[in-house]
C-alpha cells in the first residue's frame, strides 16, 4: 500500500471493530508486517482508517463506515470532523458519526455535490490569491489524511509564487519571512454557494524555526486536496446519503466532551 509519504506491506485480516460504542462485524483490514522506513514507525497513532467510498478500498474490502450503514447503526449516514487547532490540549478534535455537532461551527453549512464517488471529490468554482485567479472549475478532494493542501505541480508553483513564497535552497520547500506572515495575501476558495478564506496564519507552518508554505506539490495529479489546513478552519461534513460535502466556519477553542 503506497501513501503520499512511505508505504506498507502485509496481509488482510477480519475482525469486529468497536467504534464509539458501536460494533461493526466482519471488518476486513490490513495488518502491516513490513515498513521499510520510519514514516509510520514513530507516528503518534496505531493505524489509518479510511472513510471514503467502497470502490477506493484496497481489494474492495468493506470500509468501517459502510459496515455502520449496512448494519443500520446510525440515524444518518453522515460523519463530520472538527479539528482543535490551538495545540494546548491532548485532544485533537472530534469525529461525529451519524450527523453533525452544531456546537463546533457557526453560520450555515455550505454543501457541494460529489463529482466522482471514489474519493470525496467535487468541483470548486475558483480559487484566488487576493484578486488573482489561480484555479477555475478545479476538481478537489476533501481529505482528513492530507497534511496541508496538495496541488498539482503547476498550481503548486503558481500559488506559492502568488503568496510571495520563495524556494529554500537547502530544503527545496517554499518558505516566507516569519516576520511578515500577517502581511501575506488571503487565499479564497469558492465552493458551492460558499466563500472560504485562509490567511497567512492559516496556511503557513512553523517548522524548525522556518516558516514553510502549507501548499505542497502532489505532482501530476489532476485535482487539489484540501487537507488539515483547510479542515482545521472549516468544519467538514461528509454525507453519504446525499452524496455531498459541507463546510462551515469552525468555532475556535470549543471544549470537547468525550
């Protein structure tokens, strides 16, 4: 199994999975027996649970959420994510199964229909850096497993140059002056009937005393990936029943009840 960073190999097993007090029977999942590098060795998690469509699953194994739907465990076949971004607590956020939690977002949810039932993929009307258009009618994937925002090679260069980032000759990453983050332009995404904006504080990451652009290169891909930088600011809803994704402004620093 190949990931954006690293890969794993192993075998498939079947078991009952308990998630938030709900049991899902006959779940097939992969057990890694070979991890040739340290990508996953020191990760602060024990595994990865896919939440996408059935036909994107390895060997067409039934994803856990499909098991919840098939066994009628939920009021609605919907799940949603809230990310806690302040980093001052051990709790990283909240996954809601079977609906949304209105305590974690403000205003209305803006929905867009899925354009392809493989990933959570949809068409974004446009994206702008200030008033400069950097994307029009782009295909986009909402992905909680993506670290940052992934862009095809040409868009990656276009967006990073538009925000004023330059290549670090040592790391070959796009970086900015840490003292000028507040002066960086906004990046605006038009999705469905909503407009969503990221500031420099949202899309710049602080790594080893450097300020690195969160817009990264995914090579020859034909779509953008909205990962944690976007989902952290905008509460995200994945709706199987109506084949759509929804976004709303996250309420900051709301306590989480487990």
